[in-house]
């Protein structure tokens, strides 16, 4: 099939590359000429395991192409995926749909035969209706169909999530469009993956409701972990015990720092904004956002307690600063809140992250990137394991740290408490 993917950000690139790998002809479009030129050379703007190899392979085999020419791309495709960003508007909870509507207004000029126009970008409920209206102003209804097909890709696992998803959700009442998309996804459906055809608004809401639910699940376990710390219960027992109930499920019950990333914070805010528009009170999601915002304060209090209220001039090491492992993404990472606060209290901070130095911390005098775990830990008073990259999972801290009374705050519960006790390390986890 002939596809055009508009927007070569995270979602667009993964979608385009994976569909081309499934044998389709894919043209990826972006208005950033540098990005397009780089992609043609196999230079990928983001860090995602496996992506570079697939880009190079499919580009070489001529199934995947890159262009800035939207007209050419739309003219030569049957299915158009809109994958542009929908960030939170400044000083507001709602999603900024400017990029999306600009793309829609351009596409409508280039519709020359029947096109399925799919929103992959996470868009608020009723956006599909607006897109439909905008295109109908210029083109006859039988020349296009607007469909919602939300993505459920986790950063760091995106290729796998695309090829082996839990479900494929297609929001349309148009039989022709549904058949075209069912055909497109057929190689994935054949692996036994569930294909759900629902209304367009239904698909839009499934995406937000899923992300808000997962965010709530994380905040829930984070709060239960707070209670565990006060009562001497091990959160891991609680997560396992809860997860064994199939109605609850074991995933997303790992406590940690505040949840971050490009989706959960943005999507929880956006669904609240939609609910407000429709005069509905989503009080649980409101609480999730509040709970997540308060999480930084709770972690900072714990750090203060570990350092016996003496943060000034203490050497604190962050192992990992990204919001999760296997990505270089810093968006809404809790390190962006924790590090400046500790710096303000006089701590001297070193950080090491496998994805490299971060611009976010350049402005702080006493926050420095080091390119080795050993250098980062050597003179540390407190090591904060913030992101669970694999290379942090088997460290010998007694050898790495030269100071005597150093402490470890393992925000991802990577290490065994018992092993740390045996080695007489001053060790703290979350909810343990
Ligand atoms: C998420 C959704 O999982 C994906 O389906 C969606 O479409 C995009 O948003 P992503 O943001 O890449 O994916 O990361 P995810 O693995 O879901 O983690 C999000 C945040 O939750 C991270 O900060 C992570 O550390 C945190 N998290 C996740 C926990 O603290 N505990 C958990 O048990 C799981």
C-alpha cells in the first residue's frame, strides 16, 4: 500500500519505518529540511533502540522515502497518517492543535482521489469531527474519510510495541476506510493481535482514558509506597499481591519518582481540559495530576532526611536523568524538578546518563555531567538511582565510592535491600 506519514517525530518515524518494514511504500514528510536531509543519510533525530537499522534498511530497499514536499507525498498515497505534535498549550491544560490544523488545511488542497486520513497524533475528543469539517469545506465527502488510529508506543520499546501491540484501535464508521486499514494492519492482526473497530470519538477517548488510567495506576502505587514506608511493609510484596488479581494486573505497579515523559503528563492535562468543555468532573484524574506534582516534595523530604538535613555542599550523584531508560527524552522527567531544587539548597551535583549530557542543566553552576559511572560515584555522599538503565543494575558501590558513609537512594528499587545490608551500605528504596 502507498502511505504518507506527516511529521517525522517519535510517532511518525516509528510508524513510517514499521509500515515500510511490513512491505508498504512509505513517504515520510516533514517541513524541517535538515531533519529530512539527515534521515536520508540515516541520521536519526531521536534515540530509539532498533530504529536506525530499520530506517537504513528500508530506505536502501526503496520502500521508505523522505521529503519536504507535502503535495507530492499526499498525491502519491492512499493513506495519510497525521503524526504531528500536540503539546500542551502555554498556560493552559488543553492540547495545542495548531500544527495539526495547519497540516489538515494543506492536505485538503492536494486530495486528488479517495484518501483515508488518519490521526495518529493524540488528539482530543471531537478533533476528528473538526478535521472532517475543515476538509469538507473544499472537498467532496466521497473523496476522503477521517479516521482515528491512536498509537500506544512506549519510548524505548516503540518498535516492539508497534509490531506486537496489545490492540489496534480504529475509529471510523466508514466501511471502506475500515477495510483499507484492516488490510494495512493485516500482517500484525495475523499474529493474533486484537483489532477493534469503534466510533471515531470512541477511539480518541480510548487513547486518553488509557493513558490517564495508567498514570493513575502509577500514582496509586506511589502513594501506597508512601504508606509502606511509614508502616514497614515492602511495596514489592504489595505490588505482587495486587498484581496477581487478574482484574488489576501486575504491570505499571512499580513505584518510582513522579511519572514523566511526553505522554502521561500532557494527556492527563488534556483530558481534563476536554472534560471541562463538556462540563464533566474527572476528579480522579485531577487527583492523579496533583499526586504526581506532590511527589517531588515527598522525594525531596526523603533526601533531606537521608542527608540529615545537611544538603549544603553535599556531593549528590544522579545515575540517570531521563524519564525512563532507553530514551534520551527529558520531557517532564522528575530529575528536572529534583536537581534544580537540590542545587538551590547548595548540593554539588554530578550526573551520568547513558544518553549523554543534557542542555537542561547547563545553566546550573554546580550541576555537571560526567561521562563515567565511576567518576560520578567516586566522591559521592549520596547516589540517587533515578533511571533504571541496565548498566546501573549490577554496580559494586563499595568499590565505586571512596567516601565512607555514603548513602544510596534507589528510586527504582533495582537493588536488593538484603544485599545492601550485608555490605553495610546505607541504602534506601521506595516503599521498602
Ligand atoms: C506511555 C504509554 O505507556 C504509551 O502507551 C503511550 O502511548 C505513550 O505514553 P512512555 O511515556 O514512553 O509511554 O513511557 P511508559 O513506559 O509508559 O512510562 C511513563 C512514565 O511512568 C515513566 O516516567 C516511568 O518511569 C513511569 N512508570 C511506569 C512508573 O513509575 N512505574 C511503572 O510501573 C511504569
